[in-house]
């Protein structure tokens, strides 16, 4: 939901996920955390709650971060536009 479905199927994100043995959602959350954002993932699934916490067990390297930053420029945003200016 929330307009993020295509992001979770992006080949760049899936490639980074495979590299780190994580899923696409974990890569997206970790990217935001490394940018300094506070993320509040929610789920009613115990398995998804567990995997959401696992984003603190790895770090994205500089190449990963650059590839992910490039995705924003191509598609405009991940998910719905934010009403907040985070810069």
C-alpha cells in the first residue's frame, strides 16, 4: 500500500537486497535511517515486525547509498509525497 509497491520491485533495490541477504523493505528502511530519518514502520505481522528490527544488523555502503539516491531522481519520490521539508 501507500504507493510504495513499485519501489519494492525495483531491480536496483532487489540487487542491493540480495547483496546483503535482506528484503527490499529492509533496504528501503535502512536507507532512510542512514540518511538520518526516523522511520516508524508498522505491521500486524510478527514476521514483518521482526524483519523491520533487523535493519540495525547491517549498513549500506557508499555505493549502495549512491544507487538508492539515484532512484529518487528518476521517479521523484518513494511512496507518497511528504508534506514536510526534511532538508
